[in-house]
C-alpha cells in the first residue's frame, strides 16, 4: 500500500490554517482551569457554604475552601444593608508565580440604593485582612448612573469610570509571569485605565467581595480562573506546525 502523503494543494491549505492560528493566538484567552465558580443559587447565609466549583489543587490554597462571609451576604446572591458596617465575603487563594489569573463577577444594583455616593461594593484580591487590589461600584453617583473605581497597592494606583445603572461585569486580570506582577481592570470586557505594574508584589491570601455602609447589590457568576499565556498557545501551534513539516519531509 502506498504511504499516505499530503498533496501540494492540501499542504498549502493546512499551512494556511496553522499560520492563521499563529497570528490569532496572541489575542485568544482560553480558560485553562477554573479555581472557583459560584452562581449563588442557595438559601440562607453565604457564610460556610461551598462554591459550585472548587479546585482541589493544593497549589492555590483552594482545596476544601468555603466562603467566609459577614451576615449581610446571602447564598442567593444578595448583599444587604447594614449602616456604618464594612463586611467581607472571602475565599482562600494563594497565587503561584508564572500564571495569569482572571477574577470576575456580575453586580446588579438594587433600586433601593439610596446611600451616600461614597458607599460601595467591590470585587478584589485580599492581602491579609484588607482588599489590597479591587474594583468598586458606587451606590449612587447620580440618579441615572454609577461610578466604577479601580485601585492597586492599597490606593497608590487608582482611577474611576462613569457607567450607567444596571448589571455590570467587573473583571481583574492578575499577571504573575514577570518578576514584577501586573494587574488590569475591565468593565464589561472593556479595559479601565492602564495596566499597572507592582513595584512590590502583594501577598495575596483571599479573593472575594467587600462593602461599605448602605451599599446593596445582587451578585452573580463569581469566578476565579487560570488562563494560559498567549505565548504558550503560540508554542503549541508552532510544535504542531513543525511536526507537520517533518511528516511531509519523511513522506516525500
């Protein structure tokens, strides 16, 4: 039986596909591993409940993790009001250097939000007992809108973006692949501000929510995931292309 051999036209087609994939891979982000996911479909308090998905990896400190939350957080995804009281809802997390992490959730403001403009809810990374790097959404910027702020290094880097009322997806991307880590913030997949590089990497211990005073909100689709570097995708495609060329040479 004659050995299988790619014909020239077939080879050109395959090469075109590989080259196209190589050019596009740099802009692709594929979630490699979900460490946490919770859609908050439970009842009662959020405290001591287990997220829908929990990674059993020992590397990230997520194994057997449960929520540690104040009594204003419900398992059904509602953050209630408690005047002059800041509360957290946290899950343990220890980042491993050399990875990229994506932390996201959806906040929907309640129509009963009538607090001060500086009342807020937030999503972020905790350094010990405080939320060191976060995104916050204000209770009431105006009658028609909200304000999203972002910060890192405990406020050394910060900024704000005006947005309309309604559901908003907030996302933080922590890149630990370089010696000095980077953090980027996104509102509905649009980057807010510029990527910030830490002068001194934070000691991250948890991920989760925080709130101030009268801020109230529905929260949903909380997720922490590890995503691959674009360079690793390029290496994968390059290895496949090299193998294809070697196969063609041997079949010639």
